[in-house]
């Protein structure tokens, strides 16, 4: 194995902090603080030195994912934009880019110069020879053709690195009570979702697999599913956002990066909450004590997000989630 420097990245950033003491009295104090940071990591040179994603997908077979492009930030994800489910076929659909529409038109122009074998394959996708559609089916079949407009339909989906990160805190003291909170947030990035189709129910089972209890039926699949997948496409005319299940090894939609694979990773988390009470010193003297304090601390108590994976803060669909914690502490000084 040979280690090599695969590129050059410039790192710049800006951070802003603000702390305000709203109330400062002997028996009452209230303070807040706020922080926000913007970190930018731009690719100056990469292994292939692609200047645009169009050049990247032209020179490198790709089904999407992170593509390093000159002038773009590290962690830029390209893939197919989901266009729903075809109610007639049950296939997932994706939107064509303008470049993809040009490639689509070129196929129509040379239709009769294609071999009968290629025409038969393309006919799974091309149903109308008079118009250029905005979206097409992603055919889920072992023998399906990968059309010219497939790769050129790749487009920018988002970034894995947050656009903004930061947090804020509050501190309140009233006589011998103290109450504090700490919050953290991340904004402007996308996070992988659980990929149910990557482990789809098996189709075309061998006799041995059937004997071992494997099934093509979703309800008795050998892997777990989210409950919403019970609404998958079953027959012509079904209106749903869950396409039909086919063998994962043959499903081009499964192996390709698409907008179904990701969700917004924005979140706001209450990372720390603390409440404490320090007993009256005059009372402690009667007990021959110097300090007596009772405190309750919780960590990762609340998270506000629209992400439906295990834990948005971990950055992955199956990363082990951060645990909620709570502790009760009694401090005694004699």
C-alpha cells in the first residue's frame, strides 16, 4: 500500500460569540450566551481535478455519493432527485436534468439505429416518442438497461458538513437555587437515512432458500422494516411514495445514491440541564457542616428535529445513539 496526498483543501472559518449579563444582583442573576460558527473547506486540487460534476460523471462511472470537485466543499453529495412512484409500474422515478433531457432526445433520434435487443430494453423506460418527460422510471430489474441519461441525471443533493454549528446557554441564580441549560445545534446539511431497500425481501428464491424459510413477502421478511413500508406499491393504480420491493441485488435504485437516501440533518439539542440547591449556611452551622448541596443534572434530554433515524447528531442512520443521562448528586462538606 502506498500513501498519497489525494488533494489540497483550503480551510476558512468565522466564529461569533455573544454573552449578556441581563441581571446582576446579590440574590438574582441571569446570564445568556450564544455561539455560531461557519467552517468552509473548499477543494483546491483533487486526485482527478474535476472542475464540475458534469465532467466528473462523464469521466468516471458513478451512481452518486460524495464527489470531489474543484471549487466545491468537501462532503458534497450528488445523486438522483426522487420524483415519486409510478402508479402503473410501481417503480421509483427520478427527475431528468437539462443535460439528461438532451441525452434522452438523442436516443429518440437514433431509435431505429439501435439493435432490437437495446430497443426492447429501452422500451421499459421510453413510452412516449413525441415528448421529453421531466421524470422517468428507475427500472428495478436484473436485465434492465442503464440509459445514457442515467448518469447525466445526477445532481447536487446537499452537503454532509453542516453549514452552521453552534449553541447557546442560560444561567439563572435565585438566592440559593441555581438553574442552567446548554443547547447545541447544527444546520444546513443532510444525513443518511435507514436504507430499507438495501435489504429488501428476496425475489427469485432458490429451492434451498425457500426450504430454509426465506420469503419474498414483506410481512414475513427476514429483516425488520419501518412501519410505513407496509404501504408499499402492490398493484397497478396504487398511489404511494413507497415503490415495489424487488431483490436488492438487482435494484438500480437501491445501489444508486438518491434523495430518498438522505434527510435534513438540522437539529437543536438540550445537551445539559442542571438544577441545584445550596443549603443555608446558618442552618449548616447547627449541623456542624460547611457545605451541603443537592444537584440534579441531565444530559441529552431533548432533541428537536425532523430526522426520523436513530440519532441525527451522530451523522449516520445506524450509528449508536447518544444516551440520555441523569444524575443526582449530594455534596457534603464537614
